[in-house]
C-alpha cells in the first residue's frame, strides 16, 4: 500500500539546540519500516548540526533553498539550491546554515547509531510539538 502524507499532517520536531526543525515523511513510527528515514529539515541562519557520523547508514541531503557549508574530512565546502551531498556510512559531517536553509534528508537503513564527535547529547534530542521527545539513535 502506498503512503501519502502532507507535511502539515505530520509531527514537527524542534531541536533542543535552537535553530533546527524537521518533519519525517518516512520513519518506523509512520510507515512501520526501518529500511529508511526521510524528511525535510529547516535551519535558521547560523544553526548547525554537530560534527557527527552514522554507523551502518548511507546519508544524503538535497538542498532546496538557502546556503550552507558542509564539513567533511576533506574540508569545508559551500552548498546551495540544487546541490546533493552524499555521505557514505561512517563519514563524519556537519552542516551549517549561512542563511535560512531548507533541505530534504534521506538515511538508509534506519538501523544506525549516531556518534557525536563535536557537540553534546542534547544535539540528538528533538521535541515534538505535541510535547513528546524523539531521540535520534
């Protein structure tokens, strides 16, 4: 069976570290599959993910609006609308919004462990607007 979701009907998650918000379209909770995790992300200007990596997980961002820098082991690079950034499993990365940023994120499989390399455990906490907390694994 196909799943069709509109972003306004799905739980919005706000990072406990200010400036980041996400909506998942595919997650275990919504589709009962752990084959992937996919959704949209919005960053305010200056917001950033921690430097981190995902074990057992291929990962990409597709930038739709705004500008950012992406940090990897190879250095820091500017990215913007139309850019797709692919991270193989275990590659360290960080995204920082240079201006308000909107992008699509996809991770597969959704059976991974995230390791924070520069940041705190709070970087993995997301509050649902309904009051519940979602913890990134």
